[in-house]
């Protein structure tokens, strides 16, 4: 079979457009409506998406501007995906869990459990928190700095993957006749002592169906790229042009060799904000209907958050993006991307806030199913992507449009599957099942 696209459905409450909740076609209470998510999961699975992707924040927005966004109430991702595992059969379930304000044992246990519940469909989006407000919910007066966040993340990954190897695949014999529940020689105590964590182990969950849940990573800074090359199996990135995406793709793939990895062991899936219409004019009109609902202050508040937790409320809306210091609390790669966008297109503060109201800096494709498929195919075939994480302006309508119109066009071109070929997320993504470190050592 020829190489085919991998596709994730990135679910964001009411949709990725910051004003989507105000649109008459969108259920405003979607964040805590399980029926809403069940419908989305079934639409995505029927379309043969590889995975559902759920982001997370562990701090609610505060202040007047936050009261105008549908971002302050939503399900905890692992709880949500555990419920969705019971109403789906094939689609992968990827949840975000930060290494900044969690403990490794908790994360290892929860994702191993989700992998068992789903029959091998779990994925962990390993992130460092870029929301400074989260620190205040976890006994800190200020957010962890950039260097410390990544140092902690690297060790966090070591501990979690070590705990996932606590048991050999055949450790639990559960032999009623002999009275032996597990073979002691097939249990492994991690006994980790490091700079950030001290964890004895073992994990109290058997080795999961995939061996280990799929590890996803979203950082694109220099530090983030190195962490991804070392630890990630899927990378979710924001790129604004084909040339930038090609440069990122080739750079990250080239880093794998120093960690003894093959190029195909890492799938790079840029985010793409997609608005589908039967004509290009209808697609543009659809987008403008959402753009018209964006209050300037909301767009600027979102911009300040994406630039690295800066308060831009004191700057004139019709003025340029001010000079800002390098963020130590947010995403440095996103700060650079948005600053370059503002300079390249000479956008005012209000214009830039409105510009990112949908895709938050991700590449945007607005057009017909054929135009969208053309662009996805170009990136895929010209060394910019192994697949895409699809962002739509509103839910459920945007996902239904993509499934109804774009998926069949990709299938017609032989670029996307007609049926699932594997039973686990790893198999569908074309990723190998990892061998336990202890078995590898014995070999």
C-alpha cells in the first residue's frame, strides 16, 4: 500500500474559532455535554480519522474578557476519553496531560488504564504548561521557567515510560490451580531518583495492549524539537507556510538518528484550520460569519495569551504589535511565529487578534473540498507533513463538513484509508509496538 495521510480530529469544546459559541448553529453548553462529544467521536470514526485529540488547561480564565470566551468549563480529557472509549471501537484517543503540574505515577497509571479500557487506542500528548495561571492552582506563586519546564518534562517522560514497563507482557499468569497471580521475576521496580522526581514503582496496572500508549509532543522551539526527537512518536506543530513546514519537517527528522531512531518512527502532523464550502465564496462567507462575532478585546486577549501570557490591554488596538521580551512562561515557538506574521503582513494589534481568532497561528485553508484536498496533498507529498491535525471553526458542523466533503476527496485520490487496517492506534499510525526495556536488556 502506498503511503497515506494520518489525520487527527482536534476537538475544542464549541470549535476552534474563539467566537464559535456565539454562532446560532453551535451548542453553547458543549463543554460539559457528553452527548455532544459522543456525536463528534462517531462522526470522526465513521470518517476513519486516526484519532481524537483533546487539549487541556488546568486553570479557568478570569476577568471581563475571559467571560466572553467559551474556554472556562470543559471535561477533564482523560475522564472524557475514557467515556468515549465505550462508545467507539477503532479511533485513537489522545489526551493532553502537562508535565508541569502532574506527577508521573498519576499520568502513567491513567494512560495505561485508558489503553486497557479502549483495547489499545490511548495516546498521551506530553506538554509543558504554557498558561502561567496554572501555577497558582498548585501551590506556587509563579510559573515554572522555560528551562525548568523542559528539564522536568524530560525526566517526567523517563519515569512514565519506566513505569509502563513495570510488568512483562506475560507477567500476570492468574493461575487458580497453583495460586500464583503473577510471576515475581516478571515484575520490575523502577526505583527512580532524579532531580525532580523520586518514584519507587512498580505501576499497579499491567503492561497495556500497545506496550505503551502513543506519545505525542507539541513543542516547536529548539528545546521542544530536541525533546520531540528523543521522546515523541507524533508531533503536533503550528506552521504558517509550506516552506516553514518543510524546514521544520526536515530538521526534526534529521535529529532522530542521534537517538538511534528511524525517520518513520515519528509522524509529523501540523495543525490545519479548515473551513469548507461548496464554493470558495461560500467558504469565505462562512468564515466571515464567525469573524463578525469577534469582539476586538477578545481577539487581543487571545493574542496576548498565545504570545506568552502578556497583557496587551493597555496598547492601542489600531497600533502595531509592541516589542515584547522573549517569553519564559509561554510557547517561544508560537511567540516567534505570531510576531513574524504581524511584521510580514503589517497587521495592527486588532487585526492580528482577529486573524488568529480561528486557527491561533496554524495554517488556514478556506475553500472547496477539492482546494482543501489539493493543499493537504501538496504538503504531504512535498516533505512538509505525514498527516494533519484538523481544526475546524465550529462543532459539530465543521467536523461534519470535513467528513462529508473532504474525506471522500482524499479517499478518491488514494491519500486516505477507506477502512481501519489495525486494531490499535499504533497499528493505524504505522508505529511499532515498543519492546519492554527489561526484555531488550535480556536479549
